């Protein structure tokens, strides 16, 4: 038993356990559940019956069996490679999309530290820069899929994806400049700790209150980064029939789709972490005598609940906001979001200097 405890105390073993917990017990299950939630909610919005055909005997499971049915269908469906496609690039393209979606969770703290133990895989100093670097990798999956498929429709989708995602990364970075100036650090854990303070002992210093414009721009840019409606021009079902992954099938196609839904969870987790206090529970300082396990459970519960709310909100946006044309998407970014992001940075700097 002593050897087991010493083994579990090793730093790399703890990092592996954190990765397994955050990915396999939180991000992946929630991302998989989002595939069902989206179909259920879209059915409710459109006043129709949702998924109800995957049954085992008389057991219907309220649609939950559709998740297993989708997985089995993807596993056993024939995986084709188009004639003339670049097999190597065609094969690795889904990997970039999937890894860029899951790697974001490495720097997100899901609960407060207990002694030297942190509920965070890695706490690097340039945490915000890590976010920019990781989210930018997703464009490689779209571009490689479009360019390697030997299809003009896939190529059009990949070209749109590269233009849209690279453009919105500019506003993504500018939207967090104010956050960096307010909390004085690019380290994610330090930003979360800064949001644990209160104004007048009552109002939490969450990022959404200190940077409301930054929140709007950041949230919009992240949705555009995930290429979901109303920013789904790279897929363009009406004109390029699924876009950059139109030629994919089987598990490779499922990898793109699962990456999209895990990205939904990643967006929600980032919004919660950077603008809604992360794991910080407002007014928890009144509970100083509470047991540590209860405090940790409350922190994780608050983080998970806010993450789920923003997952639902993204699905709601998809089924209520009309799809933008590609030129409208680009105009919104360069002509509206860019000036707003620059204005937010300048105003934040002026206020900080004035209050210093």
C-alpha cells in the first residue's frame, strides 16, 4: 500500500490522472451528451419529435440509446478515401481538429487547490497565450481536410475555414488584453483567483463585470472559431454540402463531429473560467469553517453547472440565430468586432491609469 501511495504521489502520475479525469470523466462524456442534447433541443425549438427510434425492446431511454447507435454506426461504417486524395494528409486532418479541442482543458482549473495539489493539468505562466496557440491549431484540420480530399467543395470549405478562423483569432486575442490588464497576469489560475475578490463584500469581481465588452467579443470569436451556426459558412450545407469534411466517412467523420462538440464544452469552460469566476463560488469566504471536501465539491459543482449552461446557450444560439453569409461573417469581424475590441483595450487602459 505504501508503494502505491508513493507511486500516486509522483508528479507525472498525478498529471496523467488529472488528464484522465478531466477528459474521460468530464469533457468527453459531456461532449458526447451534447450530440443528443442538440437534437433534443432543436426538436423542442422547432416543435417536432426528437430522436426516439433507437430502442431495445420496450426500453426507449428518452433518446439516450441514440448515442450508442451513433457510435456503433460510425465504427462499422465503411471508411473510404477518395480517389486522388493525399492519403497521409487526409488521414491526419481529423487529428488536428480533435487535439485542438481537447488540449484547451489542460490549463483550466476545475476546483481550488488543496495544499500543493491543483485540480489543473498544467499551470503555465503564459496561460492566455497557450489558449491562443491551441485554438489556432484547429485551422490545420480544416485546411488539410479540404486540400487533401481532391474535391472542389472540400477545398472551398477549407479556404473559408482558414479565412474565418485566422481572422477571428485577431479579435480573440484583443478581447483578452483588457482581462490581462485588469488582473495583471496571463496565468489562468491567477485570473481565477483575482475573480474570487468582491466589491463592497458583495459583488464578485468576475471578468464579465470588469470586461463586459471583452466578454461579448471573446464569446463571439470563440463561436466563430468552432465554425458553428451562425458562423458555419465553412460547412455551407446549402452550397458546398458539408464543406471541408464532405468526403469523410466512418470514424474519421465522427472525429470531426466529436471535436466540434468537445469544442462546445471547451468554449463553455473557457467562458466560465475567464469571465464567470471559474471555480470561485461567490461569498464562499463566509464559510471558512466548512470542511475542505465540501468546499471542493461546491467549487466543482459551480464550475460544471456554469459550463453546462453555456453549452446549452451555444445550442440555443445555433437554432435561433439565422446563418450569416460568408461576407457578412467577415464584415462583422473586421468592421465591427475589431473596433470594439480595440476600444475596449484603450478604455480599460485609461481607467486603470486613472484609478492608479
